[in-house]
C-alpha cells in the first residue's frame, strides 16, 4: 500500500510547478464534487419533509429557471476570465485590477437595473396563476419568488469570484463554493 501511495504521490508532484498545481486541483476538484453530490443527496429528502409537493415543484421550477439564466452573463464572465489570465501571465496587476473592477461595475449596473425592473413588475404578477398553484400557497410563492430573484442577482454578480479563481488556475477553490452553499442550506433546512 505504501508503494502505491509513493507512486501516486510521485505522479502528482513531478513536473513543473504549473503541472503540479493542475494535478492537485484536479484531485481536489474530484473530492469537492463528491462532497457536493452527497450534500445534494441529503438535501432533497430533508427539503421534501419541510415543504409540500407543490411547493417543492415550484422551488425546483424556479431553481431550474435561475440555473438556466445563470449561464447568461452577457459575455462579461468569460471575457474577464480570458483577459484576467492574460494580465496575470504578463504580471500586469494594475490591468488585472482594471478588468475586475470594470466587469464588477458593468454586471452590478446591468443586474441592478434588472432587479429594479423586477421589483417594479413583481407586485402586478399573479404568481399562483403563473405556477398553477392553489390559493393556499399564495403568500409563500410570492415570498419564494422574491427571495430567489434577489439572491439570484446577488449571486450572479458574486459568481465572478469563481471566474477569477479559475483564471488564476485554482478551480478547486472555485468549485468549493457550491458544496459550502449546499451545506449551509442543509443546516438551515434541517
């Protein structure tokens, strides 16, 4: 067993520093993804015990919708990742800071405007009719939609942290955000 450990350890630590960093991040990412999947497996039955089937269906629908929209970052996230990595490779920290601050400002303005528009429209939408839920869920659905949308806009802006970590060749740390979020939600629901 020690020989196998030595072989694996040698494979991981051999090569230049960038290769070693990449190998370690790959291994850490696998472990982190495993923890994330386990917390999700625990989260579903606990959540089902806390909410009704209708509320859970609405929660899943809204969550899926949010996940679908989280891909839409106006190209700013990918552009930041590429330009930030380029600036870091050139050791130009001032340019890297400029890219980061400009992207954060742009996303904050865009999604701040989206949030303001949503808050203006929100009171006039019949959420029960939209989700075809009974009147008994009326207040819960309104609160759920409001909370999800507000946190979606905040998360959308803050997810640039993951983009920066990936650009800085630290994807394992970036992937740590989801399981931590899942654990917090798991504790809150439990």
